[in-house]
């Protein structure tokens, strides 16, 4: 069985500030709520900070979790309300079908692989210098830094993930929606041909994360982007796999969890 949890975080507590600022610390807190180990339990999590005064932690687990320690250390243990909502994920998975549309949110780490980084880090420079035989060097994984590159990374991969992003329903498109590329040459007097209409997705948050493991050793650095919009299921099996297994790298650090919601005005 699979469970989706939503935990309220109190940002004013000392432990909360540590968890909110360090993805590795948050990963440790998430794993502490599960009876299994990292080798036996595949976990996805995401921190939503739309309202910085009321951040929420979302976690997808294969076994039923216990978030008592998170609530006691970083929540409102004595306050009213539901501190940690834990829901069976099976009913949602049962709604997945070709052509079905959902509102979605995804925080991912858009990356590219290249054998020759423009500004290599000391570790990358060491690897490149050590290649005295001019053998083919395994590509370096680099994060996309611009919103345009991050959005392109997302849109060019949705088909393999089992869904597509419908064209925008607004005219003109709302600010922030994926914009078209015009295929008509600039010098042409003919009307531009819009072969890539604006899509129902926008980037709502972009961050650069950098921290060390256990306060020592090499730094872990990655870029993240939060995508929101509307999707249409094209391959239920592939889409379900991405819901359960996540999208992209840096899953241990809060990336990869795709969550769904009914579209406004639709009753499910």
C-alpha cells in the first residue's frame, strides 16, 4: 500500500528552521518516521512554502508512517487541528486513465549531462586532468540554471513520463505560461506560424541548494524548480510509475514528487 502525508510545519521553532534550510536534515526527519530503512523504503517528499508562515511537508511512502517526532520538534503539538494527514493513495491511483486531466505540482531538479562543463568545479577539473589518455569521460550532471532551460527540460520529457501539457485556454496566455517558438523567419511578411502554442504550465519557484553532508566533506549543490499547471494522462502505466517512483534526480533532497488535484469546477 502507498500513503501520501501532509505535515504542518511551524517555521518559528529552532528545529523547523534547521529542517527548512537543509534538505539533508529534512530527509533524515522524513526517514525517521518510517519503520523501514533507506534500502527497503522508497520515499518521495516535497516542501511547499507558498505561505512562509504555514509551510507544509508532503511525503509519499510505501508503508504507513508515524510523524509524531516531526510534530513534536517542528510543528504545533498542543494546537488544534490535524497536524499530519495520512491518506491511502490507492483511490487516486484508481482514477488514472488515458485522457484524464488533473491540476498538478512538481518540484524537480532539471539537469543536463555534458563531458565538458564551461566552468568546472575543482572535483570536475581533477577528473578532466586525470584523463591523460584522452579516453571518453563520463558526462557530468549539471543543473539547468535559467527558467527557460528548466521549462524546456520539463516539456521535452512529459511524453516519456506518460502525460502531456495541454495548450493554454487563455487568450492571450496568462503571464508565466510556457511561451511558443515562432517558426516564421523574422524577415518574412507572412503571419507567424504558431507550432508550439503556450502550454498550461508555469514555474512558480526556483532555488539553488548548497550544503555539506554532516557539516563536513564536499558540498552538495543542485538547482530546483517548481512546476504547476494542468496535465493530461497519455500512458497510464508510465504515469503511475512516475507518481510512485518520482521524476528526475535529487529525490532524497525534496525533488521528484508529483502531486495531483481535481481541476477547478470538476467533481471527483
